[in-house]
C-alpha cells in the first residue's frame, strides 16, 4: 500500500506516516494500526467470517473492523471471497499476510517473557490467541523425542490440534482423529494454567486430560518445561 506523504496547508496529515526512511516504519504504516495485527493473528489458522472476527476481537466496533479489513485488503494482506451462501464472505490471508505469522508469534513470545499476566477480571478469553500462545511457549520450552499429537476441546465444539514433528510444533483448527492426549477445558481455565509459573502448574478440576498414563506424563512434563529430547 502506498500512502501519500504530501499535505496541502491546513490539511491533516495521515498519522500513520512516520516520514523518515526505515523499513520497519514502512511495515508499521501498513499493519501498525490498532487491531490490524490482531486481525492477522486470528486469520493465521484459516479464513473466517466477519462475525467470527468480531466475536474474537473484544470491543472492536463493526465500523472499525470493516475499516481495518478494507485497509488490509488494499495492502494485499487480506483477501475476501464469496462463499456462495447468500452474501456471506470469508476473509483470509494472502502470502504477504501469512508472512506476518512469525511476527505474530514473536510478539506473543515477547509478551510471555516480559509481560506475562493472567486474564483480568471480566476480560474475555478466546481460543485462538490462547492456543497461539500455547504453541509459542511449547516451541521455546519443550522438545519431545518423538512425534506427538494433542487435541484441545473447548465448549461450543471449538477444537484445536497441536502436533510435534521434525523438531517443530504446528497448530491447526479442528480435532485430529488420533490424539495422544485430549484436553477438555475452557479457554479461561487453560489461559490461567498457561500464565501460572511453570513450577506451580497443576491440572485441576477445570481441566481434564484423556490419554494413556505415559502420554499424560509427557504432556505435563512439557508444560513444566521438563522436556528436552526426552
């Protein structure tokens, strides 16, 4: 996206323009607005409808979401596609949008390492950012010696699959057919678990683990940071 830096006398200049050469500044001119990177975050796991995005972005107004989606589409970051079901539209990421995935994860990691805090009172907790944080934490702290598949099942049929293979963790929406461990929890209970210091993490009554004893033992070790090629 090209933003004009010229303004006639008395006209308001675009506050997104930093007016000095820096490729980081150029990037922020495109995705630095409030909500923009969070929209990208929520699309990293696949296309979503407008209503899905609005539900996962607490307090964003429909007008603001529409504006940000238009800006991101104009910048070649977001695509919109008719589903063929009436006027329903799916928003997804272009290749340029998907290239922002590592940036989303890097900022999430920074938050984990330097701004870690549990959910505030009355603060909604949504599965996508909670599971992205889980993947980022595992990538930093857990390296199983063999492939694993874990599934999280949240209320309202919202499921996510985390797999480890080829020295990397991968996260996807939906439930894998075969899972070593199944986690039944609410997003709130899992967020509280993940923001508890690792040495104090205990799976309480709010979280249920299903699987063999050895698989569950490996799972709990991973979330205490006790897996490194074990």
